[in-house]
């Protein structure tokens, strides 16, 4: 699913990740942990194919990102669901239309979109606010919209950057259980988190980052 071989990433000649070598199997669930500034968000960007590595190699679904033809990159990225810390919702669209966006881009039938999006918003507890725009939602509600948007297309790979950071304990558990259900259905899942409680309550493989390097890998 993912393979890193001595991969590194630099911003404006400043290295933020270096010497990363590991592989994640199809259907895996992985916690990505480490202190603030360790490079977790940057690693997720490499995993998403949004950036090529500055050094080494990154393969996604068996394709090397550095040599993948530009015309093929959008198709690869459409197989990846991403929950970013800043949500990246479109303010002029309702919660429903934000979640529906990837399905419309993929050309899904509107009747099917209405069913799938309605079901997903119900799961994350936002059925009553499906027609509300992001600015009228709380931070936690926006986060749940971002989670729903990432999951609704049924991606092969799901990447989540602190997806429970703005949620109370009950809502966080609900989101993790949704990720686990996606994983059970075959989606590979990588979740970056500061929450030791979640990692302890839901044991899974763990990658630990420190100063832009892999500091440890633990089996579930």
C-alpha cells in the first residue's frame, strides 16, 4: 500500500523528514505518534502523494511518486481520503455539499449521492445541520464534516491528521469506530494523533516519529 525507501522531505532546503524506510500493508491500521514538530503532518503529505520526496523513494499503490506521470496523479489521489487539521472545507457550500463534492467530481448519480451523504452525516451526528455552511458550525462539527467528506467515497487509503483534536471523548470514540469499520471493509488507515488514550484503547500498529525520523515501530 505504501513503501518508503530512505525518503526525506525538505522545505526551502530545510530538512523536515529524513531516512524514512518502512512499508504499510494493504488493509492495515496504523497510529502515527510523536511530539509536536516531529513531522507527522509532513509525513502524511508524502503519503498522500501531494508532495514528491526530496530524497529517496515513496511508492503509493506500487507507483513511485517521483516518476509517476503528471496525468496519472489525480487518479491516484482520488483513491486517497484525507482529513487535514485545518479541515479545508469550502465556506460557500453547505455541510451536505462539502461531503458530496468528491462524489460529484467522480461523476456519481445524484440520487446515490443523496443517500450516501445523508447516511454519512447521520453517522457523524450532523443530520440536523446538513444544510448549514461551515462558518456557522463549531470547530468540532467542521471536523466531523471533514471526516465524512474523506470517508464517503470509500477510499483505498485513509489519512487523518489529528481527526479527534476538537472532539469530546464520546465523539472521538465514534470517529475512531468509523475508521475501524472502514478498515474492516478493506481501507488502509493511518491516523496521526497526540491522544495516548485513543492509542491505548484501540491497539494497532504504531509508527513513532522524532525529529523527522522513525524513532520506533510497534506491533499491535
